[in-house]
């Protein structure tokens, strides 16, 4: 479907399904609490008009959505050969700046490393960057189709982090705004 091996695509879709099921479960819990709150308020309003008493403060507390781990800055060094995607602000290759966000980065600079040296650089436009939602997952699919094993950005959203992990791609956070060349040098 996305140009990935069927095993990876199946793993990705199964994890996405579990994530959506969890979101639905939390939404149902939230809806149940809201309905309870509405019923309590109806009773309070009825009592207020009946006895002219003030309405008590609401007892409703929103459910906290699940928290997903964020990529942490790394001191990991890459040795040997690797293909690294860097989320960038423009199409200027190694001289461009690292984007703050992964999924909405306008471009990806894909750098091939062999024996600690830069051997090839390719710039790919992120056609999903302006999408209304799901851009992190779409960006993961885009870079996975390029065969990368590492990705660098200023930060990663929870959906993108989960998708990267399911694809076996390691995420590395760096300070946004540094050059792609400096970001690559910091990990090789």
C-alpha cells in the first residue's frame, strides 16, 4: 500500500489499530463523564428553580489523555554505513537548517554515511507537511520508502514516534536551527 514490505506494513497497521482503539476507549470514558455531569447539572437547575438555591460547583473532571514517550536527545554515535533523514526547513542539503517539527518539516535531507563519511545527499520534499492531520505518520512512510534507518529533527509527535518505532527507524533529537552538516557530525 505504501511501498513497504508487507511485514512492516502489517506491524505498522496493527500498532495504529491499537492506538486508535485506545483513543476510542478514552473518548468513551470522557463522553460518559460528560453525560454524568449534564445529568447532575439538570438536577441542580431543577432544584434551584424549585427552592431558589444556588447551583453547586461542577464535579466533572476531564479525563487526562494518555501520554506517549517523546524522543529524547541522544548521545548515540553511528558507525559503519547508514542512511539518515534530517527534517529541514528548505531544499539546501547539508547547508540547510534542522526543522523544529518532524511531520510538518517542508523537506527531508537524506544523507548516506559510509565509514563515518558523507557519501551522498538527496533532498526530498515532504508533500504531506501541509495536511490537516496524520502528517507525522505520512512523513514516516515517506522516509521509510527511502530506506533510512535514522531520522533527525527538533522534536517528534507521539504518532510519528510510534510509527518510527514500529518501522525500526531510530529517532534522534537535536537543537532546531542547527545546520544539517553539524547535526550529522554530532552523531558520526
